[in-house]
C-alpha cells in the first residue's frame, strides 16, 4: 500500500492542474475523448467482448419504446449529471451510453488484473466476488431488502441479488435505482427472469422510499462519478433508508492503490478526460462523511489491487 493518500494527478497538485488545463483546451479535449473511447472499445474487443454486436443487438431490439414506461416525469436532473462524461456528450442520458454500458461494465475488470491471463468472464466474476466476499465477512448477516444506488444497466444489481439469494435462507427483495431512464430500460431488458423487484428512476439524494426499509444499501463504482455535495446528500438519504443494524457498502477506486497512483500519464490523462469529478472524488474523505451523517466508524478494505470496499453500519440504537 502506498503511503500517499491520493494520486499526484488528482486534486491541486501541479501535475493535476496541468492535466486539467489540457482537458479544458477544447481541441485537445476532443482528441482525448475520442482516444479514450477507442481505447475502451479496443481493449474490450481484444479480450472477446463483442462491443459492436452487443450494441447492435440492443439497438435493434425495440427497447426504445419502453422509455416512457420507465421515466419518472417528476425527476429533475441536477447540473452535475448533465455534463459530458464517459466520452458521451450527454453523459448517461442517451441511448448510446445505455447500449454500450454492458460491454463497458464487463471490460472494467480487465484493468484490475491486466497482467494475468484472465478471460473477461473470469475477471468480471472475480471483481464482483471480491466485493461480495467483503460483504460476507463485514456486512449485515441478515439481508432481506437491498437497494443498489446508481445501478446503471443492472449488472451490479443482478449479481448482488443472486449472491444474497443464494446465501440467505429466505427470499431477498432488491431494488435498482438510477438517474438515467435509458440505463434502466436496458436493465429491465437484461433482467430476463424479473429477479429484481423494482427498477426505480429517481434521484439518489431524494428517493421517496420509506424510512428504515433496507438492510443493505450499495453504491458500486458510483462515488467517483459524483461531486462531493451530492455524495453527502446521498449518504444522508442512505442513512434514512437503512434499518438500524443495517449498512451502506461502497466499492470504488482506491486513492491509495499503487495501481491507481502509478497509472501511465497517457492513461490517467485519458481517464480524467472522461471523469469530470475525479479531483473531487480523490480528495474526498468518504469515511469521515459517512460518520458525519450518523453511520458508525466505517471499515475500509482493499478488496482488489485497484479498488476499496467501505462498509458502515447504522447504529442499532438509532431509530430515526
């Protein structure tokens, strides 16, 4: 584990400011965005993920007609969500992002163990399993109701639901929540057996779900896509939703990871060009913020070489 708390390319360091200046230069930014996108696609296809075929299958499936049935007309999109990210001008609020999300999700794990000869399937299962393993040791022992915040196209939600459905001796109710109705349409499509109780289009900061209604709230690879203020608001909402004795569990990039800190300049520059809130994330003390909203002192585990899992319990004595 590196002694540095964060990468030099994030925050107010000289290197970070230089990278940010490049990103803010429009002609250079366009080149970066294009190159970042091509790198992601090539990595996926080189490892057997049929990126273009997956996209075309969803595009031709007729799922677009279901957008209105998923969309909550009362949702107002905050400004932080309307900025370009992940190399999409409209962020997650477009079909292209939704149709490419399954392939991008499956390829994510290839970056974690890139020096090992793993298939994308094995790498993905190991990535999800590393999070589930930490939950099995330090998470709530009785889990009946789960909320997966920022569920995207539901891959995280389905794997988490299946894990608990297998390990618990009772039925498990799982809700997937996301701010993009486009992602949720794809999530419903991928949930072929209707395993998930609800795919909910809502602000994570204001879900309108009942108090104390979940044993476990998860945010899987979500917090690095948020500014600090929305993260605080979501933690506060999660505290309201979690039952006493339940927990919130986060898995995301580890600022102390040597893999993250030692990324080659080309890679961290491309990554920052598609992740507009990187500086806010890598300088944000998630553990302290969770404590501030009322959770017990969180436990942080280096769950794989690139990511950390943070679990924080709601005190049993708190019945707010």
